[in-house]
């Protein structure tokens, strides 16, 4: 099958203004093209600088399906490279994180590299004398990812040599990351915990879309959140305090009107968030001492501004979602057209009370774990969609809710919170980043 | 006073209740302050300030059990079933005066739904209390051998 490769027109035709063709979710060739074009053209989350506290610390990640790694160099700088030895392609780092000491050493032939990726030594180097080694890419050491931006400790990389700059790509959407970081009295986050990992047998975009789908919680999660509310009402007796668990589950059952008025904000390049005016995270119980810490750190007005911004889910296109109010980042890592690895990270607000970290960890295991009942509800829907979309009866997925017939693209706007506009926004960006280098690349290959 | 045989029988009985989906009887085995814990880290010490897959009290376990039977619980259409294969439980601590016993049981757990079947291995640790002649679960801790692997849905109890 070669229906879509190098055919920007065919790719663009998969996305109509308010519908998308099912091939974006089920066609293996489209998935391959996402790996080749969409992911390299976007700014992809690699990790958090707190995971690279000391020189020699490293983490591994994937951009699309390509293995990359990030390391802290002896001079304190952070570098991102492709995780493969320039010699035979062996992965240099095989663990999610660790400390390599002063240099990386390939376990196959002992080629070694400084922690900035440059070539340190090759055993029996005289074997390369007069062999033209100096002219090869291998001589440069570990191939660098050159477009790396560390924004408030969040490490992002773009694999394509040219493309949209980090600032233009994310623009005002970075305000969600700002808010999450600002919630620490020291303006600092720390990764202390391994992520919860959850394998999904569905296309990665279903997960991304679901982040701003506000018409599903009261339906799909009636079984989990609805039951939690019901059982609590029955069992609470004369208890006056709602347990943290019920505080977290309960708001999922909010009615349509709640989501309608809480709003969605969209940004250019496919980013957007639910929960503009308020969100399901707005009414958690105050944690004693926290507000005082924030007021001491930021002043009365700024502290209230920070804590008053309680966004729900922010999608950073293409494949992460950030919850500032509960300090969670979900990374939707594509594995195959029908397989997605979800890694859900919790950040600790440095210097904030333990209770906030406890709540974030609880939220993460309630919603994002293979053992989470809310997760069971969602995955069931994704799996059924992945199966159902094989049907030829209707080849289009409908994204028309609150579509008014003439939407401007790549704009910032605040809209009714039950709109599917953020999904349309994502697919507009999808077509753009899929095709922006498509024709060019075909010419280069000829 | 509870003896080794009673404890072993109790552990087997618990697995049987899960395998036969007698959820309410299973919940009745828990002490009112009982917890079910699935750690996410190797030899994890703290269930609350370290990440766990599950750390649930009776209220939350009741929610799970009630959800399994719910008319709109679509992830249970069709229903899941499970099978526990247990090694003989080992008593790792025992204080008969206080009525406290800790056991460790190696297991292979199978959960199936529709045409899918998943198999898990690990160790179940029980902190048991004798209350009025009956054995109650204070803590059931389930350590998977590959706790850090990305699983699909685990909907029942190990």
C-alpha cells in the first residue's frame, strides 16, 4: 500500500473542517508517515531537568518511535542525542534513567563519548588511520538533536533541522506549564517518582482527543465516578468530611452545563485546554499552610492569581497533556497504529506540603493506571472505536459539535466547553505538520 | 487462637472467593481499617508518598465491587474472570498474644475477558488480625514481579 506517502494532497483530504477520515486512526501507512513527518516536525517532550540533577545523569525517551536520550554534561548543560552508537547502531542507554559517570561507553566495542555526546575514544584507534574516518558522521560522536529548548525545566526537542521555532510553536499555551511551576512556593518542580505506565490497544490520537472531550465523563464514567458518588452517599453516615478520594472522583459526574460554562481555550498549532473559568479540580479541599506559603513567596495578589487558575486538561500538540492543578503530565507515546504506551508523570511542587503530592499521586493512580476504574472506562471506548472504525459503512469520524460553519484556523479563542473545536484544532495542526515537508522530501529523494 | 492451618485455609479461601466472584464475601474478610495495596516500586515502603498502582480502603474496594456489577459498566461486557494459583503461604511473622500474623504467598494470577488472557506473577503479603475469633485482613499487599511494566486493564483483584 502506498496511498499516502509523499502525497500531501491525499493526507490533507483526510481532514475536513469538521470530520476526519478513519484512516488517521487505523491505516498503518498513515501511522508510518506520522513517525516520518508529524513527530519530527513537532516539539516533543523528552523529560524534566530534575531527572538530570547531576553531571552524568541521563534519561531515555522516544520521539515518535525514535530512541533518544538526554544527559547532563560536566559543565551543567543538558544535551539530547539519538540513542544509538555511531558505529553499529547499538543503543547506548538501555534504562529509563541512570548516571553514566564521566562518559558513555558502548557495551559492544567500547567506543566512548563525553556526556555532551562528542567522541572520546575508540579502542585500537590506529585501525582507522587513513580510513577516512574523520569525514564520517561517526567521527562527531553521538548524533545530536540540535533543536532543544528547556522551558522552565521541561525539555522539548524537534528532530527536523528546520521548522517552526519553539516560541512560535507553543506561544501562549506555555501558560499552563507556567501555572504548574508557579504553584511551587519556590517556582520549582521535581520528578521523584517513576511514571505509571499503561498500554492501550488503540491509536494515540484517540487518547489525545479524549483529553478535551467533555461530553464523555458523565456517560462513560458513570460506572466508576458515578458509583463512587453513590457508594459514598450511602456509606458516609454522619461523616462531615468528604474523603480526598471522593473529592477526586465526584466532579467527573458534573452535568453538561458545568462543562459548557467552564469553557475551552484553543491556541494555534493544535494546542488547547479545557477548564477556562473553572474545572473539575476547582473545589478540592484546601491544604493547611499552603496558601500562607504561596502568599509569603508571591504576595497576596499573585498567589491568588496562581491558585485561581485551575485549568483542567491542556493538550500540547501532538502528544502530551498537562494538568497544572494536580501536577500531572501524560505522555501518549505511539507504538503502532493500534498501540499506545501512556506514561503518566507526577511532579512534586518543591517546598509545598506533602498533602499536595499525596493528592497528585492519588489522582494519578485513580485515573491513569492499568488498575484504575476510570482508565478501564476510557480504554474500553478506545478499543471499541479501534475495532468499530474498521467498518466500511461510514468512513468518517464526526467532530461537528458547535461548529458554526466558518472557523478561523490557528487562532486563540475561548469557546463553549462542550465544543469539539479543540479536536478540530488538533486535526488542522495534524494536517499541517504532516504535510509541511512532504513534497520537499519526495523531491530530495528523486 | 489461630493456628498455621487456619491461616493457610484463610488464604486459600480468599483466593477461592475471588475466583468464584463472591465479591461481598471477599470484602467481608477485610478489617474495617483494611487496605489493598499494589506498589509501583521495588520493595516500596510508603504507599502514599511513593507512587502505587492501588492503595484502597474498604470504601474504594466497595466502589470497585459495585462497579463490576453495574448496568453501565461497559468494560465488563463481557465480564472478566480470574484464577489464582498459589504456592503454600509462608508465615513470616507471628504474635499470637496480639493476634497478629504476617504471611507471604507466591502466586500466578490469570485474568481473562472475552478472547484475551493475561498472566501475572508476584507475591501477596497479608497482614492478618484476629478479631473475636475471626481472621481479618489488615493489609493485603500485592507485589508484581514486573510492577513497572505497562499493562493493559487489570480489572479484578490479585
